[in-house]
C-alpha cells in the first residue's frame, strides 16, 4: 500500500505516456512467456532478443510489454551468468 510520504503515483496514460516506473522479472523461457502474454492481450513493444554483454559478463534474452496503464514490463531469461574471476 502506498504511503502518504511517497507522493502521488500516476498512470503513464495520465501523463502522455511518460514512464513512472518499470518492472523487471526473470522467467524460465522468455519466448514461451512472450507468446502467452501476447495471446492474453499484452502489447509487446520489443520482441524477444538476446543481449550478450561479453564473455566476462552475462547474457540475457528479453522482451518488453506494456500493461493496461502503460507501465513497461521487462521479462528476461538469463542465458549466462557473469563469470567469477
């Protein structure tokens, strides 16, 4: 429950689509998750894509969707963790 001292929470729809917050979750199979979200009516704004940050770092596959209020949701699947030195 929001606290009074946190200020006012607003929907991106009420401020011309500007982002007020974002959610990032890790899933086991990002491609299957994206298809389920799409079939359920999610607005997919970035299709699943792989980002590799180099051998010494991590690699993820992710997509981005907007919820009904316009908040972005990033759904990621970790493909490789950062290697420890």
